[in-house]
């Protein structure tokens, strides 16, 4: 073998080793990213259920205030009709 073939063979071997090492690193990085995304998804699901639990009583109170406002409006209308008679 001449010097060119030895150089090419050594470069190919070194690049192959680098690519294998980088492949393992990418595999572990993607695995950790998957775990992180799974935990984030669980956290967001918990936050969504917490917000839904808080939202129901607030909506109920809003409905009560809306009903009271409508009742006051009707009472005011009846009072005005009564005064006209």
C-alpha cells in the first residue's frame, strides 16, 4: 500500500468512529428529549385539570350574577309598568 491508501483508510476509520459516537449521542439525546416531553405533557395535563376545576365555580358564580342582573331588570320593568297604571 502506498501513502495515499493508508491516509484514506485512516481517515475513513476515524470518520466511522466519530459517526458511531455521534450516533450514540443523538440516540441518548432523543431518548432524554422523549422523557422530558412526556413529563411536560403530564404537567400540562395536571394544570389543565386544575384550571378546569377552578373554572367551574367561577362560571357558576358568573351565571348567578347574570341571573340576578336579569331579575333586577325584570323587577325594574315591572315597577315602571306598575307606575304607569
